[in-house]
C-alpha cells in the first residue's frame, strides 16, 4: 500500500474508533469484538479474508488490538495501525486472544458487542473467555454508525449507481424476442465490465417468471408481450449498487399499465413519507397502503426496502415492524412490488440517501418501463 493511501486510512480509522467508543459509552459497552467483514472494514478501511483462522479486532474504552494468525500478520500489519497479538498454527489462538483481551479491557469486559457475522467457532472461543459478560450484537454499535453515510461514502455509492445505470442500458439494448433471460443478463454483465465493475447479481425475470421476486435467471425465451423485471447490482470501488427497472417486449401484457401505475404511486408515497425522525415502518406502511387500497395487497410479498453501504443489504430495513428512526445520511432502497402469479411481476427500486428535506435518488434512469421492439 502506498504511504499516502495508508495515511488516509489510518486517519479514518482513528476517527471511526473515536466514534465507536462514543457509542459504546452511550450503550454501556466495554468491548466491541469484530471479525473480518463489513464491520471491521468500516473501522479499518480494510479487512483480511475471512477463513477458519480466527481473526479479531477488539475495541475497548481506551485501546484496541487485533488478534491475527502468523501467516497473515505481515500483510495485516502493513495495512493497519493497531497493536497485534499474533498466534501460530502450532499454538492456536487462545493465548493470543487472552493477552489481547487483557490489554484492551484489563478489568474484564462487562458488556460485549459481538459481530453478528462472526464464525460460530471464533465467537464461542471469545465468549468462553468472557463468561460473565453481558452480550449484545454489533448492530447497536458499529452497525448504528454505518447506517449514516459520510460524503465520501455517498460519492462512492453515487458512482456505483451510475455504473449500474450504464449496465441497465446495456441490458435494455439486448432485449428482443428470441433472446433468453441469460443472454440479457450476459449483456448486463458486459455493461458492468465496460466500467471495470464486477457484476454482483443479475436477475432477469420475463413473463410469468416476473411473479417470483427472487427468480433465478434462466433459459426462458423472451416473447412479444412479456413484461421483464430486471434487478441488478455491481461492486464499484468496493461499494455496491442495486436497482430494479421494468422492460416490455413489443407491447405490454393486458393490465400491465394499471399495475405499473399503482407501484409507481407506492414508490412516490414511500418517498414522501421518508423523512429524518420518521420510523422505518411508516415508510413501509405508506407504500403498502397504496398497493392494498388498489386491491393488490396480497401480491406485495416483501419489505419496502433495505439499507445499502459496504454491503448490498444492511440496516436500516424498511419493514412493517421496524422501529428504526430514519436519520439524515442514511442510504436505503425503496422498492415496492406487485407479483401476480402466472402473469407478471412489477418492482421499481430506487436507492436514495436521506437528506434533511427528504430522499435524494442516486440513479439517473427513469422508472418508466423500457419498451423493446
């Protein structure tokens, strides 16, 4: 890693450790324990590859430490500015973990915030050394901080969204009768590749397949009169994109326009409801009420949205039961849908960042259905 980039990452790490300690104090947490993954990446600007060799970032009220296997120690040490406790395959991680815990929480941890994505074997090894500690998940510490994006994160997510726009246009260009779903998906992946972005997922659901919200793209041949759900995402500069748009092959199936209009009204209702200080469930309700009042409530079978940041699905979740209070700077999807078995499905998905006066959409593509000849 070049010295200038490392300096930027180290400075960011110190800032985020300070923010983490502040929220730990608010929640009465004396130890946050993270594994390689998105939480650790948010703090360090990097995370080693997660595997069977236990690796931890331990953060206490005043200090932090990493527990790392010797085979990865040199690489990790070149990237982070955190004291390391190294273990070997011959000795195992227990002793290194114990010394790190003493260094970080010398009086013993009273309440540990545990990375919910940590491997079970690593989590049990840690908890065995903290038998008296109260336990919670890192969703209330690191997770709470990750929900609000800073300017750099927003810029990265905006750039990722614009790349997805390009890939979606490539998919539109490939739509025509006789093409298979998989061929359209291949065109979308090529569109991502043109922008040096790996495709993370690509759902192309044509005709009756659109009634399955998570259809697996297959060999169905597109036909005139098909409605096509296209849900795509890639990873640009370490940040994901996620968007869904509709396309029509030749002409729309019977009843399509009326249902599309209902879903569009649901999107607009959710956008109008999303404001700082509003509970996430209120946004879900706003979208769901529109669809229910139009007579399609039984066909809206999923949540209205999910957060997006280092991961394509992360808090906040916009569900009927979520009491998360939305805050300025949160990034999430708004994606109501109607899925009519045997006929078609319609989902319209925007990724937005919440500003003080409401949501700002990251994509530049309109939500009107693309019509392929």
